[in-house]
C-alpha cells in the first residue's frame, strides 16, 4: 500500500473539520433550499478561507525563515516557484516546426531537437565571417594578469574515504543516467563499490583518459518562452551517469583549490563560485552606482547577452587557455581534452529517444566541471577593458562607467563595448544584439535604451541615450524611474526593442 503525502501541510485538523461542516451545510441548503442553511454555509465558508490564508501564510513564512537561517537559496527559489505556480508547467511537446515543416511524431521531434542542440555552436561559428576564430590569441603575455609561467596544476591521488563519503551522501532523487545505475543502488553499496571506483578514478587521472561510457548523456528540452513550436525557444537539461559526476566533484575540488590558492580566477566573476552569488554582483554594482551619484556623476551600464554561451565554447581555444593562463599542462591537460572530446547525447521527447550524436563544441551542461570550465574560458574578458568596470555572473555580463557628461559616458562605453565584442568574436561568440541594453543612472532619473549592433558582427554602438529618450518618448516615459526607487529595488527597469 502506498500512502499519498500531504501536498498542503498548512491544512490542519481544525480547518478540515470546518471544511466538513461547511460542506454539510451546503448539502442541506441545496437539498432543502433553505435560506438559513445558505447563510450558515457562507459564514463558515468565509471562515475556512480566512483560516486557510492565515495558515498558508504562516507555513511559508516559517519555511522562508528556515531557509534564511540555513542560507539555502536553492530551496528558497523552489518555494517562490511553488507560490508563483511555475512548478506546474507541462513538458509535453505536441508539435514542432522545423524549416516550415510541422512535426508531430515524437521520435522525429526528438531527432530534430538533438540535431538543433548539437549544432548550436557550429552554426554560430559559421555565422562569423572572421576565418581566424580559433587562432587569434594575444601574443603579449602581459595581456593576461593571471599569466603564471612557474605555476602548474597537478592532480592529487583521490582518497577512498572521500569517494565513499560522496556515495553515502547521494540524494536518491538524482536522475538516473544513460547507464541505468540509480542513485539508491550506489548509495546502499557505497562500502562495496567504493574501493573499485576509487581505483578507476585514480587510473583515469594518472593516464589522462576519461571513460568513454561516462561521456554519454541523454537530454530533455525544457520550454523557456515564446512559440512552443520553435527549437530555439527551449533549453536542454543533460542527465549524466552519476558515477561520472562523483569523479567530476573530486576533480573540481582539486582544481578550484588550485585556482583559488593562486588567485587565478577574475575578482569580477561571481558565478558558480563558493561564497559568491548573484547578490555579490548586485552589491558591487549598487555600491558603485551610489558612490557615483554622491559624486554628482552619471553612470552608464551595458547589459550583454552572450548567445548560447555554454553550447558554443570552442574546445581548442579552451584547452589553449587552460595551458597558457592556468598552468594546466601535460597529463592534466590530456585528461581535460579526453573529458571534452567525443561526447555523445541522445534527446528524449515525450518518452521517445533520438539516435545519439557527437558533440563537437560546448561544455556538458548538467555536469559539475562544465560550469568551472566556462569560467576559465571567459576569465580574460575583464582584461580587455580600459574605461569601464565589469560585473560578471557566469555568462551574464555588465560593463559600467561614470562621467560628468553624457558625451564622455557614451564614448567610454563605446570604446570598451567594441573591445568586448571583438574578443567575443575571436574567442567566445557574438553578443545577441536583440538582448543588449544600456541603462543610464542619474540622481533624478533612470533611463534605458537598446544597444544596436551594426552590420559587422565585430562592432557595436551605444546610441546617445538622451536623444533616444527624446525620440522615443512614448516608450521611454513608462520606463523612466526616480533613483529613489532604484535604492529600494536595487535595479533599473528597461525595455528591449
């Protein structure tokens, strides 16, 4: 017999009794058409609704307080999504439109999605006219403030106790990878399989070879927004074998300690780092804005969107950066090359699975090392800036500056925006011109305007924001806010056209 859990824990026995009394009066009112019973039903029903509101509010307040005390941001956002009803979205995909052809068969939809996800990076690279995409690296070693020729990363032996501890602490709710080994089986057999797994893991890092079977994943498309029939409106969730992620965690701990001990990661990066969060970036930005306002200066911030950032990473460039900028060489570099290359994925749509396809670029999403590898890839972006300051959270990038006049502000932003876009063409991928936004902050008003790219993907331009506001007053007036509101909300509102 299976017991169903209480999905509404705030409904107490007293409230349930009131609900029963309310139902009984409603039945009597309907049966006898009695006005007295109708009045009594409405009175108790209103009391039930009032008690439910109070109980639900108290329940969620207690949960948020517990999250605040334990500093569990992940669970906090889960509660917020429950309150907003975002956890009730269906992942069922009824139809898909590819090249003006509507696809209804689940297997064909899975094939179309897999082909789209695998070729995202390749298609982006083909859009760039610069033929030297994989070869343009600065020759000046001073270009990288993190260049250390005398520091090399070396793998340390992975301890058996660490592996057994990871196995014991596995969450049984973890999704099972393509190897069909569930988390519960690994958790229960930790003492038995721990020594064997430790031996395999150490052999892998000693030889610089990553196990081929652990490179295989199945992915699920998750709808983001807009038209449900378009592949580009979905993001993928990758499910990897659990045993591979245990090795990744051990390697992550070693390499992150090395990067942290040697201060190799950019101080401007807050993404996917312990003791850092989106709040870190917001605090840095807001402190800078407030200081500029106090000094009577204008502040300008350009918010950049990198197209398919994690999917478009070039493996050749990433490995060269790891070698040149982070001291990851020899067998350690061979291991990461083996980890990145010849990966395969199959897509699942409505229970139907596509054929596997090889991934030629990008870092594995859903992995542990993929996030850190992306930080290494984008780590040198702040080095190209001269007149602006960067704020990064993974691929979310903002560059900001201050000036006494709008002309100087625009010139400073344009100068560094061109450098950023040029770097992205050479190393990363172009920014998305439709999702870039300029915001000007002043003591009395916050104004937003779109950033337009020119025909050349290697250049971009910030239009004069005051002229834009005057010429687009019908759009502008609804998005201009007093700076006092910014101090409360810690952000300026804008619209993208």
